């Protein structure tokens, strides 16, 4: 990255690369599948298309404006750029993580909404929906995703993968990991012959959502 780039941009790019590498190390993507982005003002830093994450360095930063016009770097942005830009245009998110996590993708082929098998759904804003299938990289997929994300911070993409967003990359990634775990849990519980997993009610989930407002450490 050029020395003229602000430190905030350089730092955000490092976090994008670190998160992309983490998604591969945790088995949420294979090869160069999936993508990660972070927003700094009106600039969106996003992983490039078809480049292994372990080869990315400071000089490989890729940045686009909210209109999709590339303003930083020579590598071509991910083909899923419409997904990322749609999230930034329609929400106050500052980070987006898209993966092909195995269990979540499997569930995306089975249901239109992830069953409420655990209160972890509250971390994502409620029952996680599955966006209707559309080819990757298309405006149609971005539109379907936006519908599924309404009131949520994550969704499944039918026969494809996951999308989560957050105020930081750490938060977006944590939501991705929770979504994959939730889907793995439901698949595991659902394979016992003759039995079906018990599910939480919406009232029980709402109770958890309220309790989570006071979860964690107080900010001093």
C-alpha cells in the first residue's frame, strides 16, 4: 500500500486480510472462495478475486467507492462485490464476511429459515432466513440477500453460503462462526431416527434478545 494512504485504510486492509485468512484456517472457506470487506468512510476495502489469502500483502489493497468504482489497487475486486456494496448502502455496517461454510450451506439447501434450536439465533437478530437462489455475483443475489437480512445481521444464501455484517470485522466474523455452529447443531440434532429436536418459541428468543443487551463487560 502506498505510504500516502491514511493509517486507517492501511489498518483496515490488514484486518480484512487477517479475517480472510482466519476464515480459511477455520474451515469456513476453501481456496479463494468467500470474501471479506471493511468500510472506511466512503471507501470499501475488499478481498480481490481469485488470489490466495496467504499471498496478500500491504501492496495488494483493493478499494472501491460505494458506487463500485475501483479507486485503490490494481487487483480486480471479488466477484461478490454487489453483496458487499448492497449491505453498506442499506445498513450502517462497517464490515461484511461471506463464506461457504459447510454446515450452513447444507442447511441452506433444506430450509427457508434456520429452526430455532438454540438461542444463538438472537445474536443474529432472530430466526435466520435463507435468501432465494441466484447466481453468484449478480444483482439478483444481492437483492435476495437484502430481503433475507431484513432485521437481521446474517443470512444464508440458498445453495451457496453465508453473509454476516457488523460494526467491526471481529463482530461480523463472530456472527459467521455462530451461524455455522447453529446450523451444525441443528443438522446434528435432526439426524436421530424417530426424534425431532425441540425448538424455542419466539417469546423465548425475545427473552434472550433482551437479556443480551446487558451481556459482556461494561464500557468504562
